[in-house]
C-alpha cells in the first residue's frame, strides 16, 4: 500500500460529515481528560516473559512499579499492565496466576499516584484488580462481558472495549479482510456500548484491536495494509460517541533493528484518524510525535 496525499483527501471528502464529531469526555480516578482537545497516552508494562517487546517486560513487582514511575515521568497518563502475553505461543494463565502477578503491581502503582489499567478477559481478575485500585479495565474478550461491566460500574472504573473476533484474544478467529472493516467494527462496538451502558458503565473507550494476533494477518504486507486503513478510518467510529484507543503495532519485518521507531510512525497515522488514547511501549517517542502534530495543528 502506497499512501498519497490524494488518498487522504479522498477519505476526508467521502466522510466529511464525520470529521467534526466530538466524543465523550470524562474523568478517570478524579483526573479529567479532554479528549477532543488533547489525546492521552497509555504506557505499557508486560509482566509475562513471553512478551517480545523486551523494554516493557518486568518480571517483579518492584521493577514494574519503577518502570511505571518512569513512564509517568515521560508523559504517560495511564499505565496499562498485563500478566499474559497475547502471542499465540504464550502460556495461558488462570485467574489466580494472573492475580498473583498483577495485584502487587497495581497496588504499588496506585500508591505512587499513577492511574492504572489492567488488560485481561477474566472476571476473576477484573474483580480483584478493581478492589486493588485499578482505574481502567482493558477487556480483551467479551465472553464474560456482563459480569465485568457490572464490576466496572460498581467501582466507577473506565472500560476499554477491544474488538476481538472470538471469545477472547487467545481464541481469535480469522480476520475478514474482504470488506471495509469499519462497518463490522461499528456494529460490534454499538452492541457492546449498549450492553455496557445498560450495566451502568459511563466511561468507555473502543479499541479496534490492531495489536492482537490473527493467523491470516501474519503476512506483513496484508497486516500493515489493514492497520494503516484502520488507523486512517478511525474517525468514522466517533459516531459511537466515545473515544478510541489504539494499541500501536510494530511492523518488525520492515523496521528491523529500528523496530522501536515503528510505534511512533504508526502514531502519525493514528493521530490523523483522530485517535484519543495511544497505547504504546515507546512513551517519550510517541509523546514527541503527538506534541509536534499538536503544534502544527495549533
């Protein structure tokens, strides 16, 4: 896929009525977020040795809390913690094993004054991390959505609804690449937003799930074409009324030894598509990109 200025102009002209849509703004843990004016950044901590992004891996609670503090100082608004890698070959952990890794880290990050998100698809985990002070549930599977939505509503937590074709991120089906992905995502998110709202959740993000493993997206050219298209079309999902979160991908096949530059590159495309929350392993690099784009816009 070769991207030209004409492609952007055509996309904007075709959906001009959607370009000025605003999304809900809300506080998280008492901190207000003005998504329509300023995007936010979510830094990543991986507690699994299976995670390949080595800079983000922390195998002890003390190290993880220290990394969270560094990410916060570098500009992360929220720290996202995961106990289980989403890679196909990674070990699957039950709720007890996830909680064993997560709870001391969540407590430590909250004690340090940081907003904390936890990535999981298990209600046993969401219940425990909310009790430990987590501010956001990053839900990577909706098989038990109702239980987790009720837990979030009771705790006053925000929820990230991830687009997952399957019961959860570890049981995904092949991704349908034959058509425009936005209508399928819109229908999925509309159902989940309605469900979450009925359960009492008022703070919601939607996440198209570009960081997840799909068998038929392992060809780099196919995957990157899908990612680029989704990033640039993100603004079309603003009809749902809620901010969009994107996990920035890596494109190792193209970036090679410069793989740490991949997420800042994709951040440009995500910003053009009006992304509201950027999930990244490269907080200072992505912050520099967003600050630069903000200065150009102003």
